[in-house]
């Protein structure tokens, strides 16, 4: 062997040795290993810390850090990735690792400067703030902190991570069942994200609070972006349509942004978009024909927008569609159902538009369809083609006109509320053993529930509310051990409380408005329903007393026991309860101070009971979340606590019909969100609280029947009560002139200045609970309790005081005024003609004053005027018979000696005596008079349409559409007070 061969072999050996060393896995540096171990030890392991991973997964969570031991190479640890050359830790994937604890800014995590990918999603970092120190990872390309309970605001250092390709900060919120806190994003930070992170391909910000972000910034996102999701981000403003045209975008989700609008691109809309979701984001305009250019679309969700027009024909060319939601828009036209059959890959279809389909055919083939929602499609019976949908698991036929018996359905979920189903629930339904979700509410079902219902052992959700079902509940329901929600309210069931229902997973129980009766066995209550959170048993006949501590150790967040016959002392809610109502029962005794331990309360309604004693001082400041405090119609006494907090979220305060005395607490001015305040029928002694005028949201102020006094001295130029709709100061001791300066400030009663509230009633929604504000008003001479307050109802009642002087002409500027009562005062002067400007006025009462002069003819122009009382004044002259004034009887004008003419029997001096009628003309005259009276009567009926229809609508909108009138309980214990003040008739309207 020559020397050159030996040299060649030596070189080959060295090359092989070098190559082997290159591909050997280096050990991770000790400092990085120790940093990871320190990071591990800063948390505890808790399986529930990764509950986020169970949805929508399930993704299996497990403690990855259990494999981290000091004696092994950290590059071999679960979730750790190292650089193949240097051994540096470059990747950390601890998603769903069951970590719980705070992530501090001095965490050893930030010593791992070589990290390129961090995934900490699906853990519980206990409200930690995202650390600005993340900017130390200059090479970071992937950051995922989703579903890990981070709070605060996203730091401005995040946009410095210029190499980021994927950023996911979604689903970071903490909720306690009634309110939630979210991770926030400032506009300036998002602007820097858009400008600096030009390499971004995935951006996920779902449930991040972006209410301060201007949507126009989305127009400048990187052209390399492929995935953008900003679902439930509280965005406001107009979304730029240029975002839809981003050249690489395949997925766009901006759904559930209820205050952000926009339009879809009409022209030049092409691109690789595969999934688009705008659900519950109010986009307007038509679906453009350009939608047909998006040939790659597999998911198109446009449901619950405000889209108009027809479905464009180009949409039928989207052959790749698998999910199509078009329901709950304002789309027009009749759609040929056979067009949907063109989508052979369709798995989910939701529409709510009138369909042209053949009911008795199988030609509509949708072989892959799993979910079908035909909501409000004007269907009259079950389409036969449904029998051919072998993969169908969810069928929703709600809000149609399907009548007759309930059709059979082989799906696991069948929803058909608000139809015309009649007769009994057929026993054949018990054969659907795979049924998990059944909703037949708001139909006309009658009879008893089938006794075989217990065969539905997989049933989780059952809603039969608002039907005419009766009899006892079938005891076989006890076999439905998987039941999580049972809603059978507003029927005619007659039974005892279902203690026998063993449902360990039952979350919601709604028995309201039935004929349930008897006692509740509290010994078995907790054993039968350990998971119960919503208990609604109102409007039944449950009796006997409940132990004070009965709910204290439960997980109930909603407790509604109202309108029953419970007695005894007040049961305390759970510390986590946010809605507690035991109104209209027979509860007695004092309100215990321990009620203030329920610091999560948003709604507290103890009205219409027999509660006595003074209010606990803590009751006005124990919870900054309390929005509704209703203690009306009890026997409470003493002074109103002075300790209202500046952090108060109180919206409704009703302490009416009690025995409170003293002055009004000045701390009420701290309740900046107060909308309704009713302190009527008490013994409060004070002057007019003009300081309440600074409350920006106050709409209803009722101080009727107290001992308020003095002059309403409102300085000129004072800007107060900007949103007030109802002002009732009647039956007090006010004196002096009517407050013209106050009237000038009532912007909420002027046309076009009723704010942005477009809802019909003054209601408040708290998750699944809807609270209805109520008020008692004088309407057409009767005291009426309205269980719902119409938002357009504007009333001024200053009656039964000692006001003097003229009626200010400025009152004619309150163009949206519906009711005006100035009766039983000492007003003088003439009726101002400007009252004729109040075109919405439904009732006007100026009786029992000292008004003089003629009745203005302009009052006849008030076409809505259904009640007029000018009696017991000093008015003179002929009663005008123009238009509306000709519809009222003599009762409206009696007690004015100087008035004459129809409808009073007193003729005016200038009236000429007609000659005696001939026999031939008698019939004609009597017929004309009869016609005139009939016409006047119908004009009177028509004139009350605003009031009549409003009240009828109030009754109709309640769960049971019927008038129920009963006397409102008065305070007999205040007999002395009432003998000194005028009494009124009282009627209560509710349904």
C-alpha cells in the first residue's frame, strides 16, 4: 500500500468522523435546562386547568412537564424542541398541559432567548398579564397563548416580534357565570401589529376586547395573511371591504361583532377564500353576484346579518360548499329548493326564506347533509324528502306553519318551536331512543305527556314550554338520567315538585306558570339536582316556608320563586347567585344582613311581600354588580341608606309603597347608570331633588305620594334630566309656579331626542334572564300598573299639588308627550294654544284648577287624544266641536259655569231656536243625530289608539296574552295620610 493510499484512507476517516459528529444530537445547555425546570416548578398541575381543551375538541390534556427530570437531556423532554446544531431550546409546546398559576414577568421562561415557537394554550395562568418581556424572543415565529386566562391588555412590545408568522391570543377571558373580563387590545397596538408584522400568515384574536380598535386598520393587513379570525371582539364601526380581497386569505371570521357593519365587495372580488363567517355581524346590502367568483368556498356563514335582496344566481356555482348559513336575514323572493340540491358536498344548511318545493318528492338529494335548519320558510307540512337524508342528525323546522300531529324524526336533535302542532304528543316519539335534543315549545300541544317518555334515555334537552299540556309529569322521566335542561313552563301541568326526578346532570329546571303545588322537599332537593344552576318555578302554588339557608350552599345562579305562596322568613340566595326573585309571596320578617354576602347579585326582587323593619345598611353598596333592586310593596321603614357607591351599576331602584321616611340620600347621584327610580307612596320629606338631574341615563322618576314640598326652583340654563321620559311628582305639597325651566330641559320628551334605544320596552337582559321594568301611572283617570314600560311612553304628572300661575307655553315643545296631568292644583290663566302642538298626546287632565278663558280650538287637532278632562275650572264660551274635541262627553267639561254648547245641556246665548220639526223630517233628524253620535263614538275609540293599542300590546306580549285586572294593594297602615289626600281607583294590567 503506497503512502498516497494511506493518506486517502486517513482523509476518508476524518470526513466520516466529522460527519458523524455533525449529525449527533447535542445536549441542551445546562442553564436552559435549569430554566425549564424552574419554569415547571412555578406551577401546580391541575386537570381542570385545561378544561378549555375539552371544547370543541376534545383534545386530550396531560401533564407534559412530568417527563422533565434533571438527570435527562432536556431536548428529550415532552414539549421541548432543540436546535440540531447548537442544542439551544427553540420550541416549547405545553398546550393543554394542566398548568395552573401566575406567569410573572421575571419567569425563567424569558431566559430561553433562542425560542422560535411558544405554545402555552389551554392552561390556566390565573389572570396574568401578557409580559412585555416576550419581545426578547427576537427569532420568534409562532406564539400561541389562547385559552389560558390571560387578562389585561396586549402589550405594545408584541408588534416588535417582526418575524412572527402565527399569532393566536384568542379565548382569554374569565367568567363567573354572570359577567366576564376579557383580554384587551388598544387601537395603537393593533395598528403597530398591522404595520410591523408583515410576515404574518395566521392571526387569531377571538374574544379579545377590540372595542377601541378602528376596523379600518384591517385594510392594511399583510398580503401574506391566510387566516384571520376576530370572532366576538366587540368591534365597532365599518369593516373595510378591501380586507375581503387580500390575495392570500383563505379563512375570514368576523362573526358576532354586533356593532360593526359593512358590505360585501360588489366588484373585482376574487381570491382563494375557503371559509367566510359574518354571523351576527350586521352587514347590509345585497349578496353580490361576485360571490360566484369564490370557487374555493367550502364554508359560507351569512346568518343573522341584515342582508337584503335576492340570492344571486351565481351562488349556485359554488360547487365546493359544505356549510351554507343564510338564515335570519331580510332576503326577499321565493327560492327554488332544488338549487340547494346542486351542492352535493353540503353537510350543513340553514335558511329562513320562503321556499318553492314539492312536498311529496324524493328528488332533492343531499347525500352528505347532517344539519338542516328551515327556519321561518312558510312550510305547511313536513317535506317528504327528509326521509332520504340518511346522515341527518339535527333538524330545525321552527317558526313555520306546520300543523297537525308531530311528525316522526330519526334525528338526534329535533327542533320545531313556534308552529301549529296540535293534539297530544304521540307515544311513537318514545321510539326515538337516540333523541338527545327536543324542542316543541310554542305550539298548541295538549293532553298529558306520554308515560313512555322515560324510554328516551339519551335525552339531554327537553323544551315543551308554552303549550297546553296538562296532568302530572310522567314518573318514567326519572330514567332520563342524562337530562341537563328541562323547560316545561307556561303549560297546565298539575303536580307536586319533581323530587323523584333523579338527574345528576340537570343544569336548568323551568316549571314556571303551571299548576304545581305543595311543599318542596328540601332534603331530597340537593340530592336530586346537585348540578342545578337555573331554578325557575314562578307563578305556581308552592306553599310553606323555606329554611333561611336552603340555597346558601348550592350552585344556583338563577333563583326565581316569584308569585307563589311561600311564607316565613326570607331564604338567602347562594353567594354566586346573580338573579334572585321571591316577589309576590308571603315572606315576612326583616331582610337579614347576611343577604349582602351574595356579592354576585345583579337582580334582587323582594317586592310584594310582608317584609318589615329597616333596610340593612350594606344593601346599597354590597355589590358593584347590582343592577336591579326592587323592594316595592312591603312594610319597610326607616330611612333609605345613605351609602350608594360611586362604583354602583344600579339601573333600577324601586322602593315604592313602603314606609320610608326622612330625606332622599344625596349619594344616589353616584349611581351614574340609574334609569328607573320609583320612591312613590312613602313618607319622604324633602324638596325636589334637582341634583338627580345630573344622572345621564335617568328615564323614569316617580316620587308620587310623599311629603315633598316647596317651590321647584330650577335656574335658567341648567342642563338636567336629558333623557327623562316619565316624571311623576303628583300628590305632594309642591307650590309656586310650574317649573318652566325644568320643562325646557326635558329633551327626552322632544321629537327626535329619545336617544338610540330602538327597543319597544324598557327591559334589561342578563344572560338568559330578561328583567321587565314596571311603573304605576295615572292613565285616563285611573291608576294603572304597567308591567312593561314602553320606551316611547312619555308622561308628566304634577297633579294634586299646590302649583299656581299660568301653564307655561314651553310645554308645547314636548312633542312626544303622551300623557299630561296638571289637575288638582291652583293654576290660573288661559289654556295655552301651544298644547295643540302635542300631536302624540293621548290624555290631558287639567281639571280642578282655576283656568279661565276659552278652550283653544287647536286642541281639536290632537288626533291621538283619547281622554280629556277640563272639568271644575272657570272656562268660558262655546265648547269647540272641531275634530277631536267633538268626541268627548259632558264629563270632560262639567263644573265650568261659563261654558256652553254641545255636549253640555246649557245652550249658548247666540244659539238660534230651530222651528219645530215636521213629522216628515223627524226621522231624518233623529237618524242624522244617531249617525253623528255613532260617528263621534267611533272617533273617540279611534282617538285612543295610541293608548289602547299600547296597553293591549303590553298584555299580548306577556307570556299569557290576556287582561288580568285586579286592585293594587294600598297601604291601610297609612290611613291617616290617605284621609288627607285624594284617593284614586287602581287597576293593574299584566299577563
